[in-house]
C-alpha cells in the first residue's frame, strides 16, 4: 500500500509485523526503501528496518546541512521498534543489534552514493557478537570491515590508509587471501586500524552506536552531492531536487561461515535478454566483496551444488518479484546460516538488445501489453543495435590466440579497427587518404574533435564513462573505450604499451593495427574485419534472412507497435539514393531534408559549379548552370525513385558560395586556366566572396534572390525528374523548400521563380506534376512573422540547427569549446544543439506554429535539424503538435520509438 505523506513524519518502518509504505512510494522512500517495504508486505524474507525519507534530504540541503528538529526522536523510536522486532539491542554487550546504512534515491544510481555495514560494533559489542555467534573470526572480521568502511565514508580516511596495513599483515604472515587471516590476526588488525584512525583524525574511533549511526546517516545524505553522484545525475538527466532516502536495516551476515554467502542476480540475462536466471555469488562473504571484485564470484548455478534449498527459494522469490513488478528484476540476497534473505530488488539495467527481447517476450507471456513494452525501451540506447560488430568467428579465433592486450570501460558501443593514430591531426590526415585509424590518447580534449570524427573509434588510457572522450564518442556514435589503465602512451616516441600486469606487456607504435570492441571494452592486437550489425544485415544489406535473426523479428515488432501508437511521422535527412534506401529500410516515411549542395562536390560537378561561381555575367552563369542541370536531374530521379510513393523535400542551394572554391594556390591556378581566366581574377573573385560572418552572409535564399537562375535550374531539375518518373508510372511527391527565409517577400520572390519555372517545364513535358512549395523556419524573424510567411508556404520545416545558432548566438561550428562549461555550471542543462532548448528557442517555434496555422490552417509542420533524431526533443515536437520529424537514416528507428513514447506519455 502506498503511504500517504504525513507532514512531520520522517521515518517509515518495515518488518513482517508492521510496514509503512510500498512500491508506490519511490519519491518519498527512494527506490530501495519503497521496494524493501513492498517485498516485506509480499511475505518475502527481508531483514526489518526503517527508511528516513527523501524529505529529510531536501530539508538538509535547504537548511545548511541541518535536520528537522524531530528527526532524532523518530530515529530513536525506529531503533526501539527494530530492537523489539528482532529481539536484540543496539549496543548490547551480550547480543548486539547491528545495522546497515544505505542510500536509496527515487531513481536508481548504482554505486554512486555511500553504504556502511556492521554498524553498532565497538570494543564491547564485538565480544557480544562472539558470544552470540560462537565465531570469533567472523566477529573480528566484521568489526575491522566496519572500521575500514566507516573510516573511509564518514571519517574521510583513504582506502589505502587501511589497505597498506592489511597488506602488511598478510605479507608478514606469508598469505595472500583475507580468508587466511585468523581471529587473532584480525584482532591485531583492528588495533592497528584504530591507531591509524586516531593518527589521521586526532580522536578515537567512535564507540557509541548512536553516534556511529548519526555519523553514517550524515555521510549518506552528504554523498547525494559527491562528484560521482552529480556527474551521474547530469548524464542521466536525474533532478537534483529528488534527494536520497537513507535505509537503516538490521544486518544479516553472509560471512559467518561455509553455510553463508551473498550475491546479485537478474531474473533475465541483462546483456541479451534471454529468459534465464542469471547471477553471481560468493560463499562466506559480505556484499562489498562481490562488488569490489576482490574475489571472483561463482555463477549462480553453482549455488545449487552448495545449497540447493536456498537456490530453489531464490528462484521462487525471483519469479514472484518479476510477476509482481512485471519487469526484469535485479536482486541482491544474503544467505546467513542457510537462511535466505532478500536485500534489494529493482528494475534491472539492460542493454538495448536485452531491452528489446524482454519487452517483446513479456508481451508474449502476457505479463505486459504493447504500450508498456514500448515504454520499457530507452530510445537513446538504440544506436548500439545498429553499430558495427566484429565477425564472431574471426573474433573467437583472435581471442583463442590471446590477443586481447587490455580491457577498459566500454563507453561507446560498436566494433572498430584501424591504425593507431596518436594525434587528432594524424587521424584527419589518414582519413583524407582513406586510411582507417583508431585515435589513441591518454585522454581527449575539445581540440581532438576533428580527429575523433575522422577515426573509426577512440581509445583512452584515462577517464570514466562520463569523460570527454566517452560523452563525445557517444554523441558521434563512435565505438569508444576509456579508462584503459593498462595503456601507456608516449607521444614523444610515438609508441604505446599495454601492460595489464597479468600477461606480457605489448609494445606497439603509431601506424600499427589494433581493434577495439566498444561493447566489451576489449582492445585487440589484431586487424579484425568489422561487419554491419545484425539488423543492418537483415534490413539493409539483406544478407541475413529475417527467420535467422530473433533480434530482427523482435525489433520489427517493436517498430510496428511504435508506428501504431505514434502520431508524429518520421522522415529522414538524405542526400543520396543510397542514404534514402537505408533510411527506408529502417522505416523512414519520406525525406524531410535533401541538402542539394552535397551533390555539387563530386569531381565533374565541382568544375561546373566553380565555373558558375567565377562567371561575371548572367550569360556565363546560365551556361555553367546548364552543365549542372543533367547531374541534378539524375540525382533527383535517383532519390525520388528510392523514395517512390513518399514525399521528398528538396532544399534549394544553402551554403555560401566560397565553400565551393579551392584554397591551395596550385588548385587556384589550375582553376583559372580551365576557365580561361587569370589567377588574379580568381583571387579577386575569392576576395569578393569573403565574409566576416559567412553563416549570416550570402547564403540560403539570398543566393536565389540575387541569382534567380540558380533557383530556376534547381526547380527545372526537380520538376523534370518528377515528370520523367511520372511518365514511367512511378508515384513521386516532390516538395521544394526555400532555406533561410526571414522576410515573407524573400519567399514570395523565390516562389514566383519556382512556380514560373515549374509551369514552363510541365508545359514542355506535357504532364502535370503535383509538388508542394514551402520554407525552412530557421531565422528568428521568420518565426515571429510566420503568419505572413505562411501565406506563401504549404509547409514549414524548422531548421533547428540554425534557429538555435541565431536565437542563442552560439556558433554551430565552434561552441564545443565553451558549451561544456556552460553545461557543467548548469547554465544550460544539455548541449542545445543536441537536445532542443524548448524553454528558449522553443518559444519561437511555438509562436511560428500558432501564427503559421492562423493564416494557413492546412500548413504541414516538421523539424529537420539534428534535434529530429533526439528522443527528448522528439517528445517536445509531439507536444507542440508538429506533423513530422526528420533525422539521419541511422536514427530513424530511435525516432519511431521516441515518437510512440511521446504519444504514450
Ligand atoms: C538547420 O539549420 O537546422 C538545417 C536543417 O539546415 P542546415 O543544418 O543544413 O543548416
Ligand atoms: Mg540551416
């Protein structure tokens, strides 16, 4: 039963006899506390305890780290009730109550905050623990662990302050395992630990259990604002205002002997989603041993050999919990003297592969419905489904040969292979020559962006999952491994060394070939082939039949459900028939943006383009444009064919013309010669085209206004292509889009050229082509005068890249240098070029929608900036009532799912 919040109530109890709250109370009791209460009510054995609510955390930070006046009394009452529930007393010399103190936020933040176990032990109660358990080694081990943990978390000592004492003792005894230390050794260790504590903090280790408890509660609330937690929240969009709860729970021990143990398990496989109980455990250990990786845990099946009854019971609770929560659960358990206790349950984190499989299979098992299934999948994780992979057989062979030289943190999914490039410049240089590289750095910084772009993947020695390299690589969909501590980079000599300490060190140099697996974090001393993802093999290259891919079948069902529940349509940004075909394989419902300028860069076209730019008269320009016309027409025929039956929005030429001219002297001279001009003439022309602010310069419709013949040529190419295809019996729906309009007269001017040209072509061809004429809304002036503009447009496509740039005044091209600081300081919650700034730029979009619809109620509205592929921004597009989003081909699946999630929210 969910708890009604009672003002002034801060402590909520849970025991078999009396439980306050349940799974519905995550906001008040945190995820852990709410689920402990829920499990207790379900009759699952949970050690009793109480939860101090998140309201206390909020109060603590709002009042200069002070607590509500009544908190102490409520905690005392909680302890008294706990004592009564389990028949032990806090601080008792004969049979002491010991507790754990754990954080638990409303949204799971695994490992980010602090935990303390065995609290309540002191020089006297340790004797009581020996007396009540008859196990001196266990009691001393618990006490020394407590001093170590409490010393670290509450008193601020470092791990190594204790570790070196422990290591010293083990060395002097000639042993390597903690388990080889006996009771007397541990007693000695405790004495040394206490000396260390006094030396470091200037007072004795606290002996009063009550003082220990308040210190621990303090530390857990304080850990809400530690660096790890802050970074994690930022990365996962978790609000700081939520606060954490604190759970005080009676201890059960997995380290009392060989009939004890502790472990973690998932009700299904969190990597691939298979419906198979999956977990690890350690005999005779406490929870932290599993997490810390000091000892290698055993797979959960082995528990059946040692304690079959406990495993059977664990299975039954796992089943009960999965059915109860209707989701895959991640559980923690402890076995004390053969008795099983459940310490936590929460919805399990999973890969995109597992998310798809569990969602679909749970629908088939009738555990959830399709809508719930769609909500379960984190759309932002879908790129990993489409990332390149290694050929499985080839990778197995490489693994068998022991060619894994290191393992780091898998920060960006996907497989990549290439030559080691130690600088961004090298990666760029090689990319220009078609050489594939892996950018290997100690760490990356904003200067490395171009190199990150040019490389196949990124490997860094330092950094965590939220480091620069990790964040940027994920943004670029690049395979990435960070925190590869075995890697040493020597930029001076151009060499790297992989030295994990376990195998022979491997020396390599810049230019040598390596491969990285961003799914697992493995670095391989081999040149492995990468192949398209399983989904790409099924849907794009069609080299794998659907029947052979369970993933593809399940993914297809998710996508079908997505389209069924979404209102927003999903189009793609594509400039070539190939990209259009890929996008269509992934379910694109048309092209929302075809950037025509990309078509002018190919070898034979750039010459005609340059000729057009260098022209000094209309006549010369028209001659050059006539050369470009057949290319454009062929391009459009290709794209319209690839998208047959669907709309294709073609945008007229947008970038400033200087972007098409060469920069090197030799090329300039060559160009001059080719067109019978002097190189001085070319230089003069280039000077004329130079602009201080090219992004605010002679581009977009301003080109068409000054050179209407460009607009006419492009319109002719579009309508001729459409006419020819119509005659072949193909269905085509061209939409002609004018970029960078700010004033309705700009659009009216261009519309006249477009309509006259289109009419002329239709007359020549003797066929009517249905086409739409619209504009981008990417200049703030266009947004605020959208009512006037809409009178000349059949559609608006919000160019949120330029609109963000011009509204906020951030350069699209180099704000990466300072925007990260803005985000760090919380000025902007996210990069506004990635996640749409609906609080600011969004205001203009909303004005434009309202005004546009006022004068043209039938106007079609979409987005074609980068935001069209970002799940959070897609949610915004749905809320404000746009008709479609358009994104790059590989983000189409993300957008389809996000559109459905927005509709179901
Ligand atoms: C935009 O500005 O959002 C847009 C889609 O156009 P481009 O990125 O080509 O400037
Ligand atoms: Mg633009």
